[in-house]
C-alpha cells in the first residue's frame, strides 16, 4: 500500500480516529498493520508473518545470553541472505540490479529491527515484550514497517506497551504530524516523481557527453533523497498522529560539509545500527597491537560501510559503492588530522560532488556500465546544449538545481526549534484542516507514471 495513495490516507484516518476515541487501540493497530501489509500480496505477508513468529519463538526458547544473539543473527540474517543474496552467490542472475523486485517487501528493515531487539534485550538496554501481541505490534506498526526508520525496542516498545495498558499518551502535535506528512508527500509526489523520468532517460542509455552525465548524477542524488526522506517524513508524521514517536531518519544531509557528517544525517537509524552493532564490536576486538590500532579502526570503517553497501543490494555495484563511502571517511579523517580541515563551503562542495559521483555506481545496472558512465563524466566532451525542443538551456537547468539546494536550506530552517514552537502554538482545527486538504491534493495530483518508493524493495 503506497503512502502516496488514498487507500493509505483512509487507513491512517480510521486508525487515528480509533486510537483517539475507540476501545482496544492496540488490537486495532495490529489489524490496520495486517491490512497494510496484506495489500502487498500473499507472498510478502507470509514471509513477514513467518519472520515475526520465528523471532518470538527465539525469545521463548533460547536463553537471554549470547546464544539468543546467535540465534537471532542466524534467523534474520539468514532470511535476508536467502531472499536477497542467494542469486548473487549461486550466480542465477546478473549482478548489480538496481532494485530487486522479487524481494519480500521491507525484509531488510524488519529483519534489522528484530536483530536490534534481541541484542538490546540480551544486553539489558531494553526490557522484552510481555506477550506476542506486543511483540507483533512493535514489529508490524504499519507506518514504519517496510522502509523504516529502523527502531530500537527502548524507543517504541514502551509506547506500544502503554497502548496495551490503556495508558497511551494524549494525541498532541497533530499539526506537526500532518505537516510532516504534507512535507513528505511534497518531496515524493512533486519533487522525486518529477525528477524520476529525467533521471531514467539519462541512465537508460549512456549519456553522450559530460554535461548530461553530471546532470543525471546530480538529479539522481536529489531524487533518491526526496524519495526516501519523503517516506520517512510520512512515516514519522503518521506515528505522531497515532501517538507513537518514531526516531528521526534524515537531517538535511546534502548540506553536510564532510562525508562522515553526511552519513550521520542520512538514513540516521541505519547508520546508528551499523555503528552500534558492526563498527563498535569490530573496534573493540583489539585484534592488533596498540601501534596498529589506527589501522584496525580504519579497516572497521571500510568494512562497516562495505556491509552497508551490500545491505542495499546483492551486487558488486553496491559493494563498491559502500567501500568507497568507507574509504572516503578514512581519507577525510586523515586529511583533517594531518593536513587541515577544509573550509565549510569547500568541504560541502567536495562532499556533495563525491556523494553524487558515487551514486552513479549505486544507480548503475552493472560495474561495466558504471565505469563507462563515470568515464563520460570526466571526459569533458560533448559541450553544452544550446536549448531547444529536447533540452532546456543551461541557465534554466542551473537555476533548477540551485532551487533544489535552496529547498534543502528551507527544510533546515523549518527544523529549527523556534519554527516548531510556532507550529505548536498555531495547532488547531484550521491548521489541521489545511494540512489534510494539502495531503489530499498531493495524493490526487494526476500522474502519468507510477513511481513506488525506491526503498520499498531494498
């Protein structure tokens, strides 16, 4: 069920009304989550229900020590490995496909969420779910089910338990939640879906010149940002309407001045997961003597980001893309430590240029295609188009890209506490009605292409 559909808005509206006024809010949200996921089809639903059941059986049958963590890794990484990587290992399909549509919906996200649950419970960072319905709703809450944010049990499980105890918090900040939904729909419907046809046309065949190669890379960077952060905004906003606070997942990362900062602001919950459950254990192993610990630290960064790339897809393009992110973090750290930090503006330009260039590899169907595309980007051939029926003048394209950056700046301003305080003060029926009307307008906008959220099938 797409977030940018009337069906989702109807399901959300009924759920919000029931949580606010009806009895048994927790069972209602379980039913709504089942309806949401059933819309994906029997295959996706069966895999999800099996995953939830297996993880609950782990809690019941395996002692809360290292054995439970190993069992959780075996089940959840095993599920991801079977559905996502078996073709890569067995060589049944070509490597590097951009989106594997055969994947069960959201499996990369809900498997990581379950893994975090078991690790945090065993390590005493969170209490366990008291019953299967509590565990199910923690896992299946429909706004964040298929593409995150990747929540920790200490963040949402107590809120779920309050729903079962009939002590859910009073629904506040409704205008803020509705505003986030409108912002997310704007990013998706107006921006990402408008950029998608242009990006697809450029990447469909190798661009002939440097101008179009760079244009495709830059526009794809904005497309994937608006698409994924738009989903996260809708998910978090929906959570607010249901009385559930979900963690932030994006913080204007395209304005970051170094690559490490970008990843602290891009897909925040995934970065946090990889830091706590991959990077920190790798560093804490102390495999090397003290003089060589820095090498272990840098190796842990590269390995963690390589696994991040592999998590995104079963292809050498994703592995290389992740390794490059880690290598860039190491290089930037060494540069800042042994040379001097770059000025903020220059650091931002270098970071965005690298990130957009690397995303060419992420977007490409194969390594060969990616290398050819990158060669075109740096060949400086083809000149600039003069504009006409098939191409807009360069100044218009430059103005459009500047406008996209300006939107990032506006979003950064809107995230300031002062603005949020004003929004809270203005919260009322008039503002809520305005946001509801805007959300309906965005969903009902005519579209010639059906563009599902990119991360729905990662």
